[in-house]
C-alpha cells in the first residue's frame, strides 16, 4: 500500500506538470498570435507631384511638374488613340500621303492631299489627323480609325500646324506670310492673325508647362519668336549667338521639367539652349551638321536629335542636354522628321533627300528597316501616340 501510494503521488505530479505545461503553451500560442496579427503602422503618404502654377485656363492640368510628358508614357493611350488603326503617314512634297503598316513595313495605301504636303498633324483631341498643304492652302482630314482621307478644308499657308494647349485654337504656321493664323479647330473659321515681320521662316514651336508662352523658330532669321498665348502677341525676339539665315533654327522642344527649351540649328550643327522662361540663350550642344528634328523617348529621359546632313542621330539627356551616344545610319541618308512608337521601341524618320523612311531601334540605334517611298518625304506621323492631347506638329503630346 505504501508503494502504491508513492506511485499515485508520482503520477499525480506528472499529470499536474503536463496540465501546467499545456496551459503555458496555450498562453504562449495566444501571445504569439496576438503579436503577428497586430496591424503594422501605415507608411507615411507619398507627397503629391509638384504642380505648375497659373496654368492656361482650359488646358488639362499638368500631372507632374517634374515631367510634363508624364501622361504620354509608353502605352498610355487615350480612348481615341486606342480606337486608331496603327499606321505611319508619310507626306511628300509631291502632294501625296503614303501609308505604311508598322507591323510589316509595307506601303499599304497612298492618296493625294494637295499640291505640296509638309506634315501630318494630330488634332488637339486626338480624333483627327491633318495633312498640311502650304502651297494649295488646304488641310486634308484623315480618320485615324480607318486611315481614310476626307474633303480638304481651306486654311491659309499651313506649312506647319499647332494647337493652343487649351484646345481653343489651331495655329497655321504660315511660313510664307510670316504670320500665325488662328482658327476655330472645329469650324475652321479664322479667329485672328499675328504678324511676325522679324521671323522669316517661322516653322516649329513648343509651349511652356503652364501653356501661356510659346517659342517659334525663325529658320531664315537666325532667331526665335516668343509669343504670349492668351493675348496672342509677341513678347520678344531672341537672336541665336550665331545667326544662320539659310537653314537656321529648326525644331523646338521643352525639357521634361520645363527648365529649358532646346532649339535645333541646322547650319550650326548644334542645339541651342534657352532658359525655361524663354528670355535668353544659355548654352549650345554640338550634335552634327543638319541638326533638325527633336524627339523624346517615352520615359522622357532621352532626346533624339536628327542630324540631316550627317547620317546620324544624337542621343542627349533630355533634362541636362548631356551627350549619351550617337547613332550612325548607313549612308547616304537624311534623317529628318517623324516620331517614336507608342511602346517607345522604335524611332521612325523620313529620309528627306533620299526618298525613304528609316525605322530605328531605340534600344541600340540599329537600323531595323529602310522603306522606299516617293521623292521629298517630310513630316512623318506615327499613329497612335500616347498622351491626353496634342500640341500638333508630327505628334507633340502631353
């Protein structure tokens, strides 16, 4: 009996220890569960992108002042652009527009659009393309959904065409008249004219981030004209440090952060740099003979400069202008005007003096295709393009 009592005592102690261990383990499990399920503190909210002050009323607000092209990144197609048939439109000095399928690099259509067609220009609302004929004084609307042209519209000397950032006016860049002619972009009734007597060869343009100021190049005067958009008046003329009057200032492009304007100068073989307020020239970026077209990569990190008399394309940092690399095309070639594809992988350019079109890889500058077209291809337009609206030319979108 004494031995049996001792055994029971031992068993009782073991059972008590087991119960206590289980209770302690259960308490530990509950404590661990409570710890892992407790909500983590929320990270602080990201600061909103910097804003642009005093924007032109009616223009789409700038989403990010550090990159005015932030809404025109790769694949950022509006509903109107998504509905478009992917095509490349090549205007010719003969008056014809040739149409290329970008998937096959084959010419799939051609149609007359005037006497001497200079550029194919996307409308502000991205719903129409216009082939501009400055000799015949007309524009030909093209439906980007079908690629088909319709009846021509009378417009005075539309060598080039832009739209005010609020979409209220189309601007015929009347090179021969030394004028900007403002039209209602829906009815095509003339609104007003701005004389530019000191701007021979008025040609290309771009706008400040707030949409209130435009810079127009004066190719045959070696200067640029700075225009106040709301009042449609000339603010100032800025002479380039070297004034070329044969093939001087060409394309104009705003840096992504709005800190500077770039102005290609063909005869100088360089890109002039203006301050962001367009008050003075602050620098020069040598690129190559025939510097002409300025195009941005889809992330707005790089700027492509077409050197029309150098068989080359200079690649610069779009914010600082620092040289990155230079792509050389198999000569003879004359890279002129065009655009970057919606996904950013290709740069399409007309070969102005060689009756051809170039397709270039933006990854390494290699020539993907060389497509024969008619004589005098000029302001080529790749469509569709990302962005909320078009400022004109061959597809300056933001």
